C-alpha cells in the first residue's frame, strides 16, 4: 500500500512536471498569424508593420527583403465563460503596456491558442499568457510559398 501511494505521488509529480509551462515555438502559418496579430501594436517601423500586414493578408508582393523580427516582452489575454462579452489582452513592449479589448483581443487570444499556448482558468476566466515572444519573418522564404519563412519562440507567461 505504501509503495502504491509513493507510485501515485511520483506519477502525479511527473505529470505536473509535464504540464508545467516550458519554452515553446511555432512555425509556418501559425507563426505568421501570431506575428501578424502582434505586429500592429509593436514598436516596429511603419514599413515593417506594413510588410507583416501584407504577408498576413496573403500578399507576398512586398518590397521588403530584410528579415523582420516581431517581439513582445509579455502578452496576457483573458476571456470569460460567465461574461461572454469580456475579452481583453495586455501587450508589453519595452516595458510599456498596451491594452486591447473586443475583436483585437480575441484575435490575439485565438492566435496564442493556435500556437499551443496553454489556457489556464479560474473563477469563470480563461487566461493565456506568454513572455519573451520573438517571431522572425523571412520575406524571401515567405515569397517562395513553400511553407517556411516564419518562426516564433516564446516562454510561458508569469
């Protein structure tokens, strides 16, 4: 009986270790989507924002040839399953926070979910958060339309 309890405890701790958040990544269309919904609010130069928006809209006829990096210090999104109209995200860039609600927040929440960011819930709320987002877009590879050219890395939010 003692060894059974120890085995259950060990398995529980092992499973908890598996579900603890670890660094993540996304590539291809998912990475482009994540970069595409974050870029408009980021401190990127306007020409790069325009290029990211064009790629995300399916237009690869863009004059930009240099790699574009979309970063965010932290993104925290919340929806509610009680107040079904509640949607919000806070995006932090270089220590400055930008708050979004409604459709814009929902787009980021959904893109995080596509990228595999685990949802956490408490008292009628659903949270998704990440930190240290870094998405690199390679215009040349995206123009080739071979499925590559977009890669993101991130860490779990705190």
